[in-house]
């Protein structure tokens, strides 16, 4: 709150006006005064103060009517009513109509100082919250969807249409396409944006603990449950929960998840009390849930309950128009962060980026540009600054396995080994290129006797 703004005091008692001016002056605050409601409204319109001290009983226009006129001009104004013991009930009614507080006469000077300090702190916190919210909007809003393709424009339009609702959203697409970015935009442009946004990576939770993580547990629910634990759904009450990699949730937990989606209620593990939550659910997956339903690995009723609104993110190779725009954005971003004089790509470097298949999608593009900026020494990023695995033609996915037989096992082993060489032993990246989960990759390494990097 700006201390330059004066505080308005409206009272028909001249002694009160002088007293208030002295009290506020000692707090380095300017006071403007008015001895009736009409004059007070005029001065409020002229000076636009944040705080108004207002006498309840005045001739011609009483405090309630004056306050109502002030609030019409500025609903955010802090109005404090002066009243007598006999009129406390009416002052309480005034608070229901918008007054911030009331003070019983004779005026307690200490209470006036406390109220002013409390309002200043409240105003400062509100301003800081507004700044933070604006920053969050910049970081996570739909403006972060960079691109000129029809697909990316349609996704931004979908977010606009969906964010104002509480409908459950299922975000689908390959790994690295930006599913979490969509979830962020949905939450931070919704009416719940000031509430909690709880993110859960379902693939990172072991089957033995996922139910406890999501729904919590009571003390003694199992051997290591030495205290009560609040689950993610309970933590996200009134806000949004984002269930990433929803396809990894075990069937045993899917039943309880379905109940939360349908009835917004659950019990903690080992508990009997039913907990109600007001929550918006956003889920994401890079797997084909319909196929998992056919295989009996995902409940059909849960799939339909999650798939109320589907936002599908196409792979980067299907929206090549966006590659130059994204590349330029990340070039400028990393050049600024690293204080480098980089300005643009060479024509050949851009051609290579556009012709590459990007199996890791936008995530891979970001990592590639960051790495290239690190090693670039000039003002123009050339093909020589790109990672070695782009090759001379920039193509991806064309691997010569050089098989000595038609054995599928041998072909699988050689493919995995070549992929590990390509990713320099990065198992997560290798799993993405092979389009399998990390757990499946671990199993194949053991089965095919391939040493883990």
C-alpha cells in the first residue's frame, strides 16, 4: 500500500477530526477530513484513499449510507466505523455490508494504530500475491505455447475453453510433447489458480505405496505407519491435482480413484472416516489407454471418467512449422542466461533441425539447443555446434543393425545396445527412443544379459 495516499476521516465532531489528524501524523500518514457524508464522498472521489474512518451517526446522511456510496466508488476501500456501545449491532451489520472493522467511542488511539498497521500489512501481502500470480501466469500460462502450426493454435483455444470449467481433462501425447505444460496452463488460467496445484508422477510411485501417497493413511495402518499421513488428494482440496503417467496406476488403486472422480470422497488407508474433497482432476499419459483397456490392464469405467475432455499433443515431427520458432525461442533464452552474443542459426543448422525426426519431441529440442549454445563460440550457431548424433543429413531412426541371423532376440539385443550407445548410457532417454517404459528396459537388460551402464 502506498503511504503517499492520505487517510480520510469523516465525522461531525471537530475534536475527533483533530485527534485523528494528530494520531495519523505521528505515524507519518496524512489525514484529510470531512464533517459530513456528502463532503466525505466528494473527498473520497478526489483523493482516492485506501482507508476511511467514518462516524456512524451524522446529520443528513448517516454512516451506513455514506459507506455504501464509498464502496460503490471503490469496493476495495477499507472502511472503519466509529460507533457507540448502543449501536454495536448496527455496526456489525455494517461489516456485513462491506465495512472492514468498527471502533467504539470514546476512540481508542492504540486500536486505531493497530488497525492501520494491520491494513497496511494486508495490502502489502495482497500486492505481493498479485505480483506472484502475474509471475505464475507468465511462467505457466498458455502464452508458453510457442508455435505457428494449426495444431498448437487449436490446443491454445482448447485451453481457453476448458480452463473456466471444473471438467476432468485427459492430456495425451508422446513423452516430451509438453503435457505438463498444458496441465500448468489449465490450472493457472482457472478459477482455482490461487489454490494448490498438486502434481503426482504415478510412474515414480511403487505399487505398495501409491494408495498411501494418493489417499493418505492412519497411524498403524501398516507396519511403518507410525504417524498419520495426509494424501495428495486431501492436500489438493479446493485446488487441482495433476496425475501424470496415469496409465501406470495399478488396477487395485484404480477402483478407489474412480470413486474419487465420481463422488469426490475417499477414506485414508486404515481409516473409517469419509473425507470429502472439492477438487479438479487433470491426468496425462503417453500410453494408449484404450489399448490397455482391451488388454484388461486399465478399467474401462475409469478411462471414460478420465476422458471427459481430451487434449492431444501431436509429436514435434508432425508440426515441423513450429521447429524454427521453438529453436529460435530457446536459442535466445539460453544465450541470455549464459550471457552469450548468439543471435541466430546458420541456414544449414536450421535445415538440420527441421529435418530431424525428434523422437524425444520438444524436451529433446530444448536439451539440444542448450547443449549447442554451451559449445557455440560465435554469434551464429552453425551445424558444427550441433550434437554429433545429428549426422550430416540430420535424419533420425535409420539404424543399420547388421544382423548375422533372423533371430528376433539377437535383433532386439543389438537394437538396445545401439540405442544405449546413442544415448551414452542414459537409460531414461534410451527407453524413450525405444518407446518402452524404463521398467521394461531394465527387464530386457537382465533377460538379454546386457550390462547396465
